[in-house]
C-alpha cells in the first residue's frame, strides 16, 4: 500500500501541469485513481483525494471524475448494505 500511496502522491504533483493532467485523462488514469478511493488505507485515501481534487478543477476531466465517483459510491453503498443486512440478521 505504501507504493500505491507514493505513486498517487507523485501523480498528484505531476497533475499540476495542464498538459500532464490531460495526459492522465487521455491515458485513462483518472478512473483508476477514482477507484482507489474505496481503499481504506489512510495514506492512499489522502493522496487519491488530492489527485482527484486537482483533476476536478480541469473542466475536461470533471465529468470523468463525476461519473466514476458515482460508480465507486454505488459500489461502496451496495457493499455496506450487503454486510449490514448480515449484521442486522445476526443481532436478532
């Protein structure tokens, strides 16, 4: 996880250049980064969030971030609900 956190941190610094940010978009890196938001390791979350924030500032990347964020949130919600059902069933 440390390597992933460091890679995301480096990509965050890399993305401050508009040319580099558009390269991340064209090479389909942004959806991969957004999916890392479902990882619970704090260093990964911090660096992924920082990178997604930089991406969201660019108009051409914002829609892509929004679409994949919704997919990740739906997946997380479905997982929580699935496990919550088992927890509630076991508690009665």
